[in-house]
C-alpha cells in the first residue's frame, strides 16, 4: 500500500491517497495565525490501519512548520493534540 499526503492549500485541506486514489482528507480554516481543523475522514475500507493518525500528524506538523498555531473542532485532531502538545 503506497500512501501519500499532500497539502491542497487552494482547497483548505490535506489529502491522503493510497495507490494514487484519494481516500481521506483533513479540512481546515485559517484565521490569521491559527489553523483550525474542522473535519477529518478516511474511507471506511481503509480504517484500522492508522491512516487517519498519519494524516492528522502530517497536517498538524505542516501547519506548525508554517508558523500557525493549531486548534481543532474535529474530534480526531483534538485527541491528537491532547496526546501531542506543541
């Protein structure tokens, strides 16, 4: 299984692909220096492989590398942030 995560900044999302097909996304809004993650989903057929966590980890790290503080209304991202504070 070949996975890739890309930042589609023009669409305010991070996209997870498996073998070239999109299977997940993390949606966000930017408000100045804060990036708020509002929704994350992974196709159910790919559940249980840790892909959601990989997607969130990449997205959070990318936002922080861009100098953004990170907030979440998405439960998956909020749980990740509790376990991985800045």
